[in-house]
């Protein structure tokens, strides 16, 4: 209806109430259903929603104001007389003088013949007590023994130096004070329990140990609630986690080249491993997660790899948090570069050829032309695309890191929207790096300095069937852009690989704003289609927004994401490895084309 027609209706007094009331009711019902679904979805990534937190906070404030405050106020008024009656204990610190005064009198009376004055002896005794109490709080066993002897000696001195029949009451008060101070001093330090699950031989299924005097743990499979639903049942959670990890290990493909890793634990959830000259560090939730990640370095990625632990594998405690304690990261990248003469020779040869082509040209014009060419032929993927979906229960298996030489053609994400587009963020750095490499008398030294000065480049690796792709991580954006624009074939960087999630939630991965206007609900159908096409192995449960996937193996991790992610990243992969995914080019041209191809019967 046009604005003129609507105005005419209002002028004519047209009746619109009958139409607007049902519409408002439908809107309110829809909002109510939406809020109810948000409140019920306790396993979602965004639970609890902000409105629920605010509602609970408001209810709590109401309870405090209406119930707790009046009750506390009444209790305080009723106890006023009793508190006043107890005020005598505070008069001149009588509660302390009952103990301190007799001790001081005892020391004054028995210090004769000692080489120190009684005042010094008195303060030595007081300081000794404070030191022993502080050391007890730090759980020092010898200090606890000394604290027992100190309390007994103090009580004995109080009893001996208090005159009259009140001596035993004073000794009792001294004992009460000592007991009260001993409560924190002798408090037990309860470490979070750790359930050790030994890593099985490759391909073997080993049942997790059952805790003593505990019921059999419930099976936790892909359709079970996430660990947060039963945070106190650590044995059941650990057993379910172990079972899912072993299932994934059983689906690993055979390796073309056998890899045998030797691993050692360096912290609660950190480890190092080596296989020949290759060294890897990582932070993982347990030993099976470390093996899962090390398989990503096999051929093909994800194939079986033997891991021999020289220590007990890392194990996450009941808190289920990965700690960086004991994690130092890979060895210095400078040492890795210097120990790679073959790779350095390849860079030197490539740089000599590039120098001849760039000789006599305007540096700025050449950089601009090369960046424009890359933006047409190898555009960067959007930064808001996640190449690996998040776990639906926020449980991260961990990651590994190592130094490696990467093919610069495989970099598809550069922390900016396009090549050499840095806006006001030090845009001149790319030109300075290229100028240094073109003018250096010793290319090897200049290249090593660029790779290792002010930190080093960090890359995230994502494996596909024909080879890996990379995305710039927390550092190294300018130098990666510079080397790619210059046309060098390889660069050295710290490479990180994240584990494929154990379980993926449809709504959080495909939800509103990811690839369309709203959730369209085909996640489970598309996961089934990926499995039918041999691109995925895993268990699928539920349907629509409630669908969940437990992936055992995927041809590429980005295929599990929403259609926008799958199409865009697959198109980038096709440019680098033509035919590597075996997917028609038209299917990778957009999210709707991806859906039509994948769901075609």
C-alpha cells in the first residue's frame, strides 16, 4: 500500500484495528517462542542469552530486597543486646590479653641468665608464631609440626603464668585461639582429580579404567548432552571423550609413509614430539588428542601414525582446561632457517631471477601491479570465514605447532581484505622489505633477517586431499604480503594445526548471519550428502537446528561449515590444487550453487 493510499484511509477513518491486533499477537507469540527456544538451548554456544542473564539478575535483586534484607535487618536488631554484652571482650583487647599477658610474664620471669633481653625474647616468640602460621598456609609440613609444638608451649605458659583459679580458663581460651588459627593452617589442599586414560596401540580399542567404588560410567555419544550438563560426573565425561576419540582413530586411513613419533610430556597438558628431524610442540586435552593432531602430518593427512610416549601422556583435570604450563613453543625459527641450506638455495636462485625482472622498474608501480594481479588471480578469502567449525560444547582438543617451509601460493588469508591493502597500518613496510631483498649484498642473510626480526610469521594450516592451505595467524602479515608480491616461492614460518572438533552443532555453525538472512535448516541433509559423496565419515544425529555431527574424518575441514564457507574456501583450494577436491567449478561459485550441487539427487 502506498503512503498516499494509507493516508487517505486514515483520513476516511478506515477501520484497521481488526487487522493489526492479530498481527501483533502473532509477533508476540513468535517472540515468545524464540525466547523460549533460546532459554531451552542450554548446549548452544551463546547460552545463556543476555536477556536471561538480566532477568535472573533482576529476580535475584528482587529477592535480596524483599526477603533477605528485611530478615538480616531483623536479626541485627534482635542481636543488638547480645552484641553489646559481648563488647567487654573487645575492651583493651581482652580477648588477646588473656593469652599474651601471661606469656609475656612467663618469659620475663624465666629469662634470667639468657644473653638477650626479655623484650627481644618476647618479640622473637611473636614473630615465630606469625612465620609458622604463614608457612602452614603454604602447606609446609615442617611448619605444621612446629605450629603444633608452638601452640602446646603457649598454652603451657598461659597456664603457668596466670594466677589464681582462672589459670585453667585462660589455658582453655588459649587453646580455643590456637584451634581457630589452626583451621586455615591445617586446611587441606585439594588438587583437581585426574583420570588417566592410557593411549592404546594404533587401531586398538582399550576400555577406560573404572574409578574405584564408582558406578559404571554412562555412555556419552554424539547425541548425549555436552559435558557441562553433568560437570561433577568426571568419570563419565572422560570415558565418553575417550570413546569418541578412539572411534575417530579407528577411521584413520592407512598411511603411504609410516611415521613413528616419540613424545614426552612437558606440562599438565603440553608435550613435545619428534620424528626424525621434525620437532613438534603442542597443548592438548590428553594423549589421544596429541595422536590425533600428529596424524595431520602423515601422508595423507589424517593417516595412522605410531606414537611412543616416554612419559605418561598429558591428561586434563576435572576442570577440563588446557594449560600452557610447560609449553615453550617450537625452537627458534632462526635456527631452523640456518639449518635449511637446500631451501635457502632455492630462495637465493629465485631472488636472483626476480632481481633481473624488477631491475630498472619503479618499485612502487611494480608492487601495485603485482598486488592488483594477485587480487584478480588469487584473491584472499574473507577474514570472517572460519575454516574449522567450533565444537558445540566448547571443548578444544588442542593444537600443535612446528617450524616449516610453506609454499606462498597456498596462503589464502592475509588478515586484510586484499593483497597489500593495509590502509593506515604501516603500509610502507611491504616496500621496505622488498627493497631490502632486491638491494642486499648477501640475499641469504637479508632473507633470514626478514623472516626472524621482530618475531616471526605464524601460519594456520588446513589440510585437504591434495595438500595444505595456509592462513596468516597472529604475526607476519606484512612480510608474507611482501614475499608473495615479490614472487618468492617459499618462506619459513611457525605453523599451527588445530584439531577437528569432536562434535559440531548445526545451529551454531550454520546460524543466522553466517551465509544468508536466516537459518535454513539443511545442515543434517548436507552432512548426509557429504558422507554419501565420500567427503565425510562420521555420525549424524538429530535434524534441522538440533542436528549434530560427530566427524571422524573429513576430506577438508571447511566442508563441514555453512555453504558460504564451503563454497568460498573450496574455490580457493581449486585455484591452488586444480581438481583436488573433485567438485564441479560451478558448485563453488556461491552458497546457493553449493547447496544445489550437494543436494542434487
